[in-house]
C-alpha cells in the first residue's frame, strides 16, 4: 500500500510505494538541524506528486541534494550518492579506499512527514555523521 509524505502546508507531496525497509537518524550538522528520520528508496521507486513546490539546497557541490518545500520550508527528501554502499556506519571504507565516491545514488525521504507510518515496525539506526564523515 502506498504511503504519502507531505510537508506542513501540503504543497510538497511524495508517494512512497511501501514502508521503507530501513531508516536512519543522523547527527551531522545538516540532519541534526532538520530533525529528519530518513527512509531509503532506490531512484524511481518514489513519485513526486508536486514538483512545483520543490526547492533544492546542495551540500558538497551537487553531490548531496536536499529537497524542501518552497512554501513552508519543510525538509522533504534527499538525493545523494549511496554512501552506505562503500562505507560502513562508522565511516570506514568497505573497499579499503578512503576516498571512494559511489556511482549509485539513493533517495532518502523524511519519514516524519508520513502520517500513516507504523513506527512500531521500523527500526531506526542512529548514525554518527558528525564524527564519522
């Protein structure tokens, strides 16, 4: 059953095909300020229902793109390299190359914007992004 993530004013809406398989809460300088809990989806899995309200803030050049509602300012989703494919949660490289940048991308939706999410069925992993990357 699809879920809908919606910003505070309702202008930004995202349809998710299913509840996320994994979620994380990061304490990096950006995520700690947004308060988001991220659910991960492959590119093409989610459907943006209201692109006219979508605004983008880029961190690290254009590698990490943070999307937010241009009306109410809510952090809605992110588009970034799939860092988990080449780095462990403690920031160490899975391949032995500490400068690796993944070619695959991943989308992360702010799960706090989903009203019908059953949080009891979801484990949220704490990520120490402030100290590990």
